[in-house]
C-alpha cells in the first residue's frame, strides 16, 4: 500500500503471506489479502457517501471473511456495529433506528430478520442494504461491489473508525456504547487500560488465538487485538467440543477463550477422548462472561493444567480484573485483581463513602475508558462523584485486593455466556393483554449458568393458563433470539415491591431457587 501506514498495512508489508485469520473448515486470509480487501471495502463505503463518524451494522457469522468488512469500516472512519446473525427483526429494528445506521450488511443466515427490519423501518432505516455471500432481490452484494473497487481508491479519513458494541442500558434494551473516534495520525496510541490488557493477555506475533465464541459481541475485539499484535486468529464457525479440541491441536493454538458453558460441554466428552487430547502449544485459556462453578474450574485445571486465566470486565471497559490458575487456587472464587486503576468498594447509596476491606458494596474502578451511550447517558458504568466507574455489580475485596463478586450486574441474566436483559423480555410479554404484571429473572442452571424464568400475573383461571403459556412462548420466539426466551413460566397473584414501588427481583429469584411461593 502507498497510503500512510496503519498497523494492518505495516503488518502486511512485513509478513504478507502470514495467515491473519483461519476459519475452521472454511476460508483463510493472509495479511496481504486482508490489507487489500479492507482497503477496497473502505473505498466502497466512501464511494457511497458515508462520512467519518457514520454508523453501519454488520450481521455476519464467525468467519475470517468478516474481518475485511470490519477493517474496511475502520479505514473509512466509520463506527461498525457487530450484530448477531440470529437476531430477530424486532431487535434489529430497534438497534438500526437507535444508532441511525446508514448501511446494513447481512449474510445468508440473517437475511430474514434484515428483510423484516427493512420493512418495519421504511424510509427511516439505512440507505444502503447489502448481502454478503447471499442473493436477495434489490440488494447489492458487498463482496462483489468491493471487488470492483481498487484499494488505491481508498482515501485516508480524518479519524479512524472503530466498533460500537450494543450492551445493557438502564432501560433494559440494548444501548450503543460510543467512544470518541481517534485522529488517524494517533490511532495506534492505545488507552492505558487497553495496553495493560494486551500485556496481561501476552499477545504478540507468536500468538495463535482460538475464537470459540460468537464474534459479534465484545469478544470480537480479541480478533482485532491479535491482528494488531501481528498474530493469527483461528475462528470456529460454531462451538462443538470435539471440533474445538481438534482446532487447539491442529492449528498449534497458543491462546483461547471460553465461557463456563463450554467447559461443561468439554468435560462431558467421553473420558477416552479427554485423556487422548494433547495441545502442547496451548498456554493461555481465558474465560469470562459468567461465574465459573468451582468444581468445573477445578476439573478444567486438572485436565489442561494451570493455564486458565479468568477475567472480569464488560463492554464499557470501566475496569478489568484478572486471575491466573495459581492465584485462583489460593483465592477460590475470586475474579482477580485489577490490571489497571485501583478498585474501590463503595456504598451503593452513597458512592462517596468507601466500604472497609471484606465489606460488600458497589464495585468501582479508577482509570476506565471514557464513553457515553448513544442517548448521552453513561448508565450502569457511570462515574461516581470521585470519578470511579462501575458495571453495577456488588462485591468485596480481601486484604490482598482480590475481588469477589456477590451480586449480578443489576438484574442481568447470563445464559451460556450470552447477556439477557430482563426488561427487554418483559417488554415483549407485556404486549399480551392477559398479562397484568411480569418479572423476568434468572434461575441457576447447571449447564448454561442461568435459565430465563418469567413470572406472570394474570386474571386467567388455572385451566386457561396452559394456553396462555403457549401463547406467550410463541410471542417471545417471534420477537426475541432463542437464548432470551423464557424456559419456564410461573404464575403469581402479585409481585413483591418495596415502599417506593420498585420490583424486588432478588426476592423473586430467591423464591424460585428455593421453590417457595412468590409473596406479593
């Protein structure tokens, strides 16, 4: 490339034939090809009139071919919003409207939802609708159109683009996390917390990273980190235990990332398969997203050795903690110590007052990365009066500053490592006129971490409730991803509230966990 170099073009110049990303069972991209294709994509986006700071949505599966689109958006100065290809039309409609996205690109698995959103949005939606690797009447194919553009047509923008993750806000509906774009000349200058994470993860040119989770959410950032470090990504199209183990072995993987649900499924493999497994290059197995049951973590350490590293953080990057296997074995249940700014445990009702060592309070951090939600608020990760930021979790630190969590991020449900926001599910259920009130909570699930449970108040008789459950189940499945749909429906005459009218979800969860009646 003759353009002013960014980190991708520099890597392509120094090691053009090195593989930047494999797709297990599918295509691979070397650095030279990724560099050229992303420049062509950037040129295409610019030719459409997209301007620095505009937003686009990508509904693309786990594949190396997704990376040129992300990097093309970055090189065009755009925010790209990675979205689940399994997202329902109603969910997609909300995000496209909320973000004012100018373009959407969807692969074959996402076309149905994209078509639904296009109809729902009408002239209020994106101007440009693209498929990728699929055919749809009146839609352009991004891969074909990008090939028609010369990489030399790409013009360096004033600012480098970046991802925009949609995560939980105070309303329960996903909200876009927006960080200021960085001037092109200084785009390689990382925030301190990001630099500390890359040091802690030990990322460099020797890294071969297995991405086993969906890449559309925050874990997709690891693909970018590896590319910027000059390493190689290995992307699983979908998680299957035997396929994941084979990838660890066959690709010489050094780094991997998991959620506890995946550990459960790996441990469920026949003992003979587990005993025969060898991956000598595998030296770091990251895990996060949900609490890992102590017996499961012990079993994984016994099997893979002390290579597990747990981290705690969030899409907002308010702060990050890490703990390796050796430290965890002497601090069972901890999520580690901060790798950036100091942790402060403060009174949730008065965040200017810090709690003593060992006392439970709101977990806050110094040194987080500045951001706002698209509506201008900072929500759950808002700064305290002293400038600390929080995800809204409760916990305590011991006398060695190891953090232990005791409460969930607000009322968030984490099922198989995927965030489920109760208010979004409740919003769908409330559309049924037979529902007087509803609360959606998580119940402990031995395989997936949590199950989504809906508690319904209705005037229907017991005889009519079975039909109502079927109706509500169909209603949810039509509007929500399957992971968000309740696995159980309970009925209660009333739901418990405090004197201020706030729903007491902790009391509801406790009742469901213990099998007690829900006392309204």
